[in-house]
């Protein structure tokens, strides 16, 4: 699968999660938490692979693409800040829904720009084989990408290539621990 197809599929997945959240009722705290946790994971992995692979390639190919990539990195930072705050908030917090709304607007804006401007420019700048190879690298990188936002972490190579797997290891260990605690609590109750 080529890189652009892979990223469009990610965009679709996140959009479906946003729509699911928007359809939830005011008192659906548990479902809101679960949906936001899925959004956090999807966007964290997606941002990591774009930052590790897509944007560096874009920056190498053309000044126009480099400018778009730099703007995207700034948008990613804002998204990661929102995600990190949402992770720590309770769905009962009066600002929770507002934060999800702001996050949704940020991401939808970002996706629109990528799909309208960046992706077509990349299709012109890269060959089919290059896009396919890039997509394969990105797909493989998803398996070892961070699953939580790290707004203070480096977002450009070479530092993000070293930091990403380290954060991913910690994230996945914490995810496994949280899952084990949740299963124990379910058995006890």
C-alpha cells in the first residue's frame, strides 16, 4: 500500500471515531473515555509515522513541500498538547467535551490541508515505487510507534527516530499494565 493510501485510511479511522464521539449522549462518560482513548492512540501513532518518514521526505523534495511539512509539524504539536490534556482529564470535567471539539476541529483542518495540498504535491514529487516503499516503512513503523502523545519529544530526524521507539516501549508497557489492572478490577467487581 502506498503512503498516501495508508494515511488516508488513518484519517478515515479517526474521522469515524470523531463521529462516534459526537453521537454520544451527555451522560456517556464511560463511552466517551473509551472513544477518546482510541483517538489518542490512533493520532499518536499516525503523527509519529508522519514525523519519522513522510515529512522528512517531503522536506527533501521541494521547497513548497518543505513549507507544508513544517506547518504540519506545528499542527501536530497543537494536537499532541490537546491529546495529552485529554488523557489526564475525566469525561465528567466540564471542559472535556470542549477539548474534544477543539481537537476535532484541529485534526479536521489538518487532514483537509494534507489531502487537498500535501498529498497531491507528494504524488507529483515521488514515483509510485517511492510512495509504495514509504508506505511499507510507515506501516512497519506503526508496530513500534508511541501510543500516547509526547508534545515535548523531538519531532524531526534524527532525534525523533531514536526517541520514538523509546517512548513507544514505555507507552506499550504502561498500556499492558493498565490493561492488566482493568482486567483484575473487572474480575473483582
